[in-house]
């Protein structure tokens, strides 16, 4: 028996405009990262970190990565 291969949808039609599937997920992850960044800033966590910009980038990657992984499962 052959294994089934799951492929990532290549494009998404939004009002007749074809968008890459990754674009809405990236925008959603930016919104989530912005909200989490605001909460962490209000809590004062960034005062205790060595490089806040690096932490912000890592948060974006940690949010965006699992969203992209959902396309392959």
C-alpha cells in the first residue's frame, strides 16, 4: 500500500485574488506576536532580558512555525 502524500495548498482565492497560503498565516502570526509582545511589555519582562529584539523575533518564529506545520498535516 502506498503512503498518502499531503501537499501544501499553493494558493488561496480571496475575492478573485490568488494569495500564497503562507501569507494569511504570517499575518495572523504577526497579530498574535504583537498581542503577546504588548502583554510581555506591560508585565515588564523585557527589562530582564539581554536582547529584547531577539526575543521578539524568536516569538514570531515560535508562533509562525507551528502554523506552517499545520499545512503539512
